[in-house]
C-alpha cells in the first residue's frame, strides 16, 4: 500500500480550501444577486405613508430588500419625485409610492395588499436592479405633491415606460440638440 507524502497532503488540502472558498463566494454572490431593490416616496406629513413605511421595515427583516427613501417634503427629494413622475406617468402620481421591479405601487391599500408578494416573488426569481427614477434637476419643480386622500383609480395605474417611449424621448432630445 502506498503512503501519501506530506506534499501530496498539502496539495490536496489547498485544493479543498480553494474549492470551499469558491463555493462560499458563489453562495454570497447568489445572496447579493437575489436582493430586491425598491424606491419609496413618502411625506412626513402623510399618515397613509406611515403604514407603508412600517410594512417596508417588516419586509426588510424577512427578505433581502434594499430601499432608497425619498421624503417629498424636502425640496431635493421632491425634485427626484417629479423627475421620476415625468418618466413613468403622463397623469401624475401621489404618495405613498413604491417602485419595485417593474411595478409601481401607489396608495396605502395597493402597497399593503401587493408589496409583500411582489418582494417575495422578485427575491425568489433572483432579485432586481435598482429602479430607474430618471435624471434630477433640483431647481425644476417647486409645487407640492398631492397625497393619497382618496385612492384615485386613474392615478394609481403607474407603469414603467416602454422601450419605444424611452426611444422616442431620446430621439426628441437629440432632435432638439442637433
């Protein structure tokens, strides 16, 4: 019977460590990849935003949910809201509003009814990228946004723009420049 030399044992051990390290790194990458990113617009003066905020905090304990919050009562955050609204809607939005995956959830009831299942499904599907909220011109918008007082069915239809809508906007911008 042949005996393993110390060199062979060391080489085998280093191979094992390399394989183990690669598996650990792959598992960590998989967890990062399954992160669900969301953008939450709210106002500190909006009572209905509090329920959505509490739900988000609970979901962050259950899922790898990363949320960028914007308080539209701040001028700079309101500018971000208006820029996002210009990209994603032709009718206007109200708060509370959450962009997650390819969905835009508006109003307390829509958020409370749909956010957890949306986050769970997106997490199981491998996560999401950060939602696109558009470029921000901080001086462009100064008027206050309406809050969710009576869930308007026409305002809550929000959706991300289609590729043709985005292409049309880019073409229009290029036509203005050139």
